[in-house]
């Protein structure tokens, strides 16, 4: 559906979105000497406009029509007065890691190198059985844009004890010594994904399974976040550029972006979303968190609001990993739909009280001392691991095909009477299942009706099927003539009203449950 055919969620929502856009891209009240990202139809024209005002160019982005520069208030006014089509984004809008914005939900944890780690997640999602038959992510590279990577033997070595292929780069503009993980979040993500530690049974014998979801993947850690878990748009964009430019040399097939921040514009206007669409279009499957919006409607942040990428919410197992009857959507996990009416998140994955590898001296370890860390970023790392297993099994899979199979093999939580336990705006297609995702042959069920090339080249943009019914005060899934009836991103959902009781946990059944005690 093209941009002029706006799917009206409500006039109030759209008015709010436009107001946010004005706040993000407006040019009033700028202080002198600040850093901005300038966007326009032509990168050379942006450079010329900045040079004409004697501004300082910091970086010319290669994959999107944008330039970062340091400008005074007078320079901003001069550029805008002569170039009405140039948009400004203030770099004071900091990007934060998803787990660090958990608003008190994040639990305390002893996360040192020798601390016991949670090896239950691979078993919960069916990955442990795949490990036993050699599906471990071998030959697949996952890139992670995060806070760096600590030195841990379980990350340095694969399941055979050989050196894992690891590349660590820095997009913060620091020297080489700055690649260490002072925050801890990056190491935690990597360990959920790739910890090669063997799992042992009650008798001390190895089971053939491992603590990481995809314990043999190769890793590219792109450090874009500092010790406090904060980054600029520029550092994140440069990290995405690195992943795209080196995708063939390093065999990067998956990109994990475990950060989220409030959307202040339509998805196609945001520079990070623009870059991630290019990653997706270049064959890199992008996994993003829904965000930690405390179960609020329409709280999915950037880049989770990007309709093309796989957006992940968090499932809370209530500390009973092998009893699914009390599983719920985590209390912090963000709900859709997006402002544009897209169904988000697409899937859920375990995301509460997750233990992992974090250096004792890191910022994350300082804040967490007794249990595990919770957040939609943890669920994102789990999902990235499952995608790596899928790619090892079938390297020909495209990002759209991976999204289709991951969603079509997920299990929605239902009550004993068959009704949805949680709205699809909360749980999406449901809880991911690695074994089912490996075995499904579903095709053509994700991102249908969307044209990413048109989106990237600004020829057309899209709106999803979610509508707001003012009479019932509920979101519903409406019919769309360009996509299949009753669809969201090409995946058919179970009902039009798409509602469920997010507070109810009793009698929840995750269909096709593969978890075994």
C-alpha cells in the first residue's frame, strides 16, 4: 500500500506521530556546536550544503543518503533556509541497549566467568535436540552491534575446543584497546547465542547439548555502545555499514541489534531503519527487540518498528522452565501495533532471568548480583541463535523465508477453551520453536505485499492492517486489498479481533509444545 493510502489507525495516533516527527526533525532551539545527522535526496548535495556553511563533516554514510556533521545554530539555520528538503536529526537522541532500559525489571545476578549459567533455554525452545544431531550453527556468522566482547573460553572456543572465528571492531572512534566490553551487555548477548559449554545430565555425563542456542556460530562483535550502554546514531549506523560491507568476506548472515528507543517518526524516515532495510535487502536477517515498554500498546520502539525485520518480544516462564502452564508475556515486553499499523512483535522467545557470561568488573555485573538478567534483548539473542541453526540446515534461505518459517512454526498461547491467552499484539505468532522452524517448509508468508526496493529508494512506503475501533476501544485486523485478507506482514493470524487477556496465566497452552522435563 503506497504512502498516500494511509491506513488510518486513528486520527489521534497519526497526529501524535506527526508531532513526534516534527520534534525529531525540526530545527528550532538548537544550541551551538552540536552533532547532527543530515538527510536528503543526494549525499553530495548534503556535503555541499554543509561546506557552504563551513560546517565540520564527521562521516559520510555510504549506504544511506546521510551525513553526520558538527554544526552551530547559525549554520543549521543557514542550511535549512536554502535547502528546505534537508532533514536534521539531533545526535543528542541517544540509543540505549534494551536490557539497560528495563525500568527495574532487570534482576540482580552473579554473572562472573565461573558462575553457573542457564542452559535451560536451548532445551525450552527445542535447540538442545538439534545440537545432538550436529545442528549447532556451524559455518554461520552472526554479527552483534553491542558493547564489545569479553575474553571467555566458552566464547573463544567452539564445541570441539578449537578457536572460534571472532572479529571485534569498534565504531565508537576509540583506539583498539577500546574494544573490550566494559558494559557487559555484549558478552551477555554473545553467551546466550554462542556459549559452547557442554550440558551434563544428573550423573555428570555430557548430553550432547550446549549452553548457547547456536554454540558453533562465528561471531562479529561491532562495538557501538559505551560503558553505560549508550550510543550515538552515528556509531550504530557505522556498525550496520560494516556488517553490510563485510557480509561476504565474513559470511555474515544474521545481525543482532539488541537496542530499542522510542519511535519519533514513521519507520521509513529513521536513519537506522533505512540502514537495516539495506542489510535485509542484502541477505542479512535482522533480529530486533520489541523493547521494554511495560506492556503498553504501541510501545514497540526503533528498530523493532521496521516492518521487514524480525521483532522479538519476551516470554516469562515464571521460573518454571519446563512447565508451560504458567508462562506469560513478560511484564516489560512492548506491545504493538506500530504507528503505521504493522503487527509487532512477530514472535516471542525466553527473556527473563537469563544467566550468561559477563565480566565481574563490568557495568552490568555491578548492577546484577543474585539472579539473571531480563529484557527483550535477551529474547533477541535467543532468536538470533535459532535463525543461525536454520541457516546451517538450509543455507539457501533468504531473510523473508526465514521470517516466514520462524513465524509459521511458532506456537501461540491459548486458553484451555481454545481462545487466545494473549493478544497477537502482545505475542505475535507465538513462542519460537527451533525444531519446528528447522522442519517447516512454509514459503511466501512473510513481508508479502511489501516492496523493500521501493521503500529503500523512497518510491513508496507501507502501512499495515491494524486498525483502532473507537466503539470497542480495541485494535482489530482489517482487510487490505493489496495483501491477503486478514493478514499482517503476510502471515495469517487466528482472529480478527486479535485480543486476549495479557494478565491471565492460568491454563495457558503453547500449541505444539516440545518442551519436555
